[in-house]
């Protein structure tokens, strides 16, 4: 364990150095944030329902945009850009997935998610995209159900993916029916959000409980998707799930700036065979270190120490 102080030093160093660079707030937003749909009226209406295609990046991002916007008033906004909203963690993670190619077809059939094909397409074969469905569609529909969106529960319909439709719920009632536990955890978060006596820490607790529930379900359903990836990427995916549980346990505050800073440590591209942290040349020291520590999934103590240094 003698090397721990060295690691924490490296991390703390990277962390404070990177924080110093934050001045230009608009750069913190996920890709295509500004041009994504941001109101229900930006979507098609069919038979009195808003129709959203969550398999198109800017439409899925639009759900987050509505979510972050309609929940803004529940957070203290010292600066006017809603940056204390703890729901920022979700769209920022999704933006990282998009920017790093993780939403594209992992079998590289050069269509869905590629510049040369349909760049905004989100592939149903992408493990990251399927995991994220449970962290976008479910929190969004639970918000509709809990009343924070100001529309009724049967007014939104999500379009199904081109295959494996039965793995995904498409509206409030079918999500409540298929994933009752997870939906009720998201609902509990929104109930506490609307309760003025809830503290910031209470809200983080309910948010992370719901988040972990979404991931627990999804990771069981989509385990087979990891076969499409290189070994390092598949194991990074598994380790990422474990790391999220540590973030949850530490009640990491998923505000705009904190999430942005956290994401600087995540791999800036998909991992390929031969990538071995901490020796990946095109990764920063911070990214190499984070990846190395993610790999030590059995060494819980190291992970705990790492997160403590990362988060403080
Ligand atoms: C929410 O969206 C409306 C309309 O698009 C916009 O005028 C408002 O500034 C947004 N609020 C926040 C807190 O982002
Ligand atoms: C919700 O979706 C299910 C199937 O996914 C459908 O049977 C049901 O009619 C839909 N409910 C509403 C209110 O749109």
C-alpha cells in the first residue's frame, strides 16, 4: 500500500490543475447541447402524444435538456446557468459516450453512429447506449409520471429500436409495468425534489439510489453486448459499473462542473487491443491513472482511497 500517497498526489495534482482552467462555462456542455430539442414542442405530435426517438442522439439528449430545464427551479442557482442541478451528470455522461464513439455500432458496420453513415444514430447493439437507455428514458418518463414536467403520463411515446424491442419500455405505463422497482426509485427522487425540506445531500442519496437501480437492471439484460468489444473495452465497461457504485456510495455531487471535471479522467476514445494503462500514449496521465485504478476492481481499498482523493 506504500504507493498510495503517490497515486493520490498525482490525482490531486491533475484535479486542481484542471479546475484552474474552468472559466468558459458553455464549453462544459455535452456535444450538440445547444441544437438538441429542448422543449416538448420541438418534437413531433401524433394522436395527441409527443413522439421521441431515443435512438437518435439529439432526440435522446433533448429528453435530458427538458429534464434539466424543468427541474432547475429546485436547485440553488447562484450563477444563472442551473449549474447546481445534480441531473447534469446524466447528459454529460451521454455526451462523453457520443464524443468517444461509444454509441456507434460496435460491430463497425460503418452505418449507425459513424461519420460516413448516420452520425447521430444510436446503435441498439451498443452496450453503452443500452445501459444509457435506463439512465435516460426511465428517469425522463418517471419525471413525467411524477408531475414535474407539467404534462400527463400518457402524453409521451418513445419509438422502439430496430430490434430487441421487448427489452425496452416505451411509455410511462409500460415502464412502470416492466421495471417497477427502478421506476419507483426515480419517482422517489422526484417526490423529494419537490419537497422543500429535502437537503442537497438527501437529493443526491435518492438520485444515486435510482441511478444504481437502473444500472443493476440494465447490466443484467445487456451483458451479451460486451462480446462485440475489444477485451480492454469490455473490461472497462464492467469496471465502470463497479466504479459508479463507488461514486454512488460517496454521494458524488453530479453538478455541471463536478461532472465535467470527473469526465476528464475517462478514456477519450474506445479502448482497443493492446491498450495497457498506464502506458497508453494518447491518454493523459490522469486518464491512464484512472483506467489503471478502475482495473483494480478487487482491491476495494485502493478504489476507495482513489475516490476519496478524486472527490475531495
Ligand atoms: C428553460 O427553457 C426555457 C425555454 O427554452 C429558457 O427560456 C430558460 O432559460 C430555460 N431555463 C433554464 C434554467 O435553463
Ligand atoms: C404503452 O406502450 C404499450 C406497449 O409498449 C402499449 O400497449 C400501451 O397502449 C401504451 N400506453 C399508452 C398510454 O400509450
